[in-house]
C-alpha cells in the first residue's frame, strides 16, 4: 500500500462519519467513490514524486478536519467541540 493511501482513506472515513453518524445526514455515496479515486490517483502520483503525494494527502487530512464540506454540516472539529461542551 502506498504511503499516501492511509491519510486519504482517513479523509473519506472522517467525512462519512461526521456527516452520517455524528450529524445524522443521509449517506452521500460520492464520498467513498471519490475517496477511492483519490487514493488511486495519489498512489500513481507517488510513483513520480513520493514526498509530494504524501504531503498532499496529509494536507487533505488536516483540511477535512477544520473545513466544512457541506455548509449546513459542521466540520469534524466543530462537531467534536459541540460534543465536549455537552
């Protein structure tokens, strides 16, 4: 498995869990499909520039934690902070 695959799979998992389980939204099947496409694309990109692909996957992981994917759904960090405050 490529070094960039783990962080990209974590991006997809965090997004689905935050949307479906934490915030009760309907499952958006585009997320797992595009996660698989991104993992495959980064694995290919890693053949040419390994450090760049790995850095891009970790930047995506950090971004998904703090950015809202859907404006109506809080980011995972916002959801976690709401859970802590309760």
